[in-house]
C-alpha cells in the first residue's frame, strides 16, 4: 500500500535560481542531497555537481550559497524555506514535464517481508494496520486543522520543520493531496500494478512484478 500517489521529491533553490534551465544543462548546478538519495540524484542529474550534506545543514548550505539547489519535499522543506526567506523558493519536481524519462512512482510506501505475507496471521495483522493507517488519513483529510494540532503536540523542531500550528497545517493539507491520489474503488492506499511496474523498471530494471508487489494484500474494499 502507498500513502502518496507520487513522489514529493523536488529540487528547491532560491528565487531566481533558474533551476529548470540549469538542470537541463547540468554543468553549473551544485546540488545538496542526503546520502540515501545520492545515487538517485546523480542518475537524474548526471551532469550536476551532486554533494552529500548532513541533513541538519542542507537548507543552511543553500541559504549561504554553498549549493545552488537542494533535494527537498514540496510538503515540508519548501515551506520552511518560504518561512526563512519570506517568499516561496523556486522548486522543480524530479519527474514529470521537466524529467519525462524519470518514473519514481509512489511514495511513503508501506512494505512487508515476503515471509510475513506468506503467514496468514501476519498478513491479517498487516491488513489491520493498513486499515488503521488509512482510516487515520480519512480523519486527517476531514479535519486537517485538528490533525495538525495533534502533530504539534508530538513533533519537535528540526532544520526543515517548524513545530507551529500554521506551518504544520499547511504541510498536512499538502500531504492530503498526495494521499487522495491513491484512492481507488473508495479505498485509499491502492497501488496500480502498471504504475508500480513502470517505476520498478526505471529504478531497478526489468524483473518479475510478483517479487516486489502483491496486489492481494490491499485492494479496493479491504476495509
């Protein structure tokens, strides 16, 4: 099952960065990334100067001019940059019109070991967990303000986050738009096999779909 219908991963730069044209050219673009996405960003931007940065220093590196852009989620870091610089940053989605060959597929995907799926009791436990997860998202979409208040009580501050109700509510509403895209047959979290296969092929090459995806675990009407 997937919580987001597509990836919120993007490049974020200061206003006037000309990210799209520079990303196309590639050679003069310094991009700050996390170590766990370095290989992905190098593949998407093969000509760029991709630099691994500590998570706690990424946005400051952009603001100081050390890098021209950073990897970001457009539901979180872009909001923090808007707060810090007083206007929205320039952002560029890492798939779609600017990168038509890229297929990142779903995001915030919930995985389980194949061994667990082969055990009926484990499978039922997973399905119960998924039911609770997406019932929770229904509640969030119904009242994002209340959901934001709950997050504020539980979440601390970090470089790319502000633990303030207005910030959290805006982030929550943006997340909800991604979640809505997973709805099929009245159920949230549904993964389309063709979409999964396309992303898997781009990310890892051709391989049997059944090795990475079991559609029977979470289907329309699972609740």
